[in-house]
């Protein structure tokens, strides 16, 4: 994945920037600008280009609170978000980025996920919760991989 397009929640200094603050964020590689996007900060989300990224504020042990991104792919909190390599220009967490990256050379775990996706399709129209289920299934991909590895060669070959 293109690690040069990274958003670090701590680098945005959200607690110091007033809601409504905006500017341009520029990504550089070897000092050369490679990409940039308009950034607008609000209390519970930031806008990066066309994407709105949710912000979760988590209380600290010693008072105050610190911000986390909410990943659009899995709904989990993340300190850093990355742009997917498929040109979608969406920022997601490292794990979601990896899953998309991994799907480029598909293994048995991916096929298991795909089967699960088809099963979800048969459930009927997507009301948003199916999408959420899918994100959960994708997150479970390593588990599928593990189960399949433990099962050994496909049945019928034994
Ligand atoms: Zn994610």
C-alpha cells in the first residue's frame, strides 16, 4: 500500500484547532509534494477532500481526552489512516488497507469471505447492517485462514 498517504490523528492537533478550522494537508516523499487535500476540522469529524472521517474522543487517565479516527471500513478507532492502493482515495485503517491489499492475491480465506459475502447477498437488500456484518467478516478473514489451514487439504482428497 502507498504508505506515503498517511493521516496521523496526532499530527492534526485536533484539541488545539477550533472546530471549523481548515487548511491544506500536503504529503511529501523525499521532500517532494506527492499529493494534497483540503482539510476541515470539526468536533466529531474531519473532512479530507470528499471524505468525512469520524473522530472519537477517548478520556485520558490523567484528565483531558485524546482523539482517534474512526475507520470507515471497520468502525474501529485508529491513530493513523492510509489511502487504499486501488485508487479509491479513501482513508482507512492499516488493517482494512491490508485486507484490500491481500485480496489482490486471493487465498482460501478470501474465498471463504467471498462465500460469506454471497450468503449475505441472499439475505436481501442492504440496510446498512449487512454492510456492517461484511466489515466484521472481512476482519475475521485471518480466522477463516486459520480454520482452513487446520482442516488441511480439501475434503475428498483424503
Ligand atoms: Zn478499518
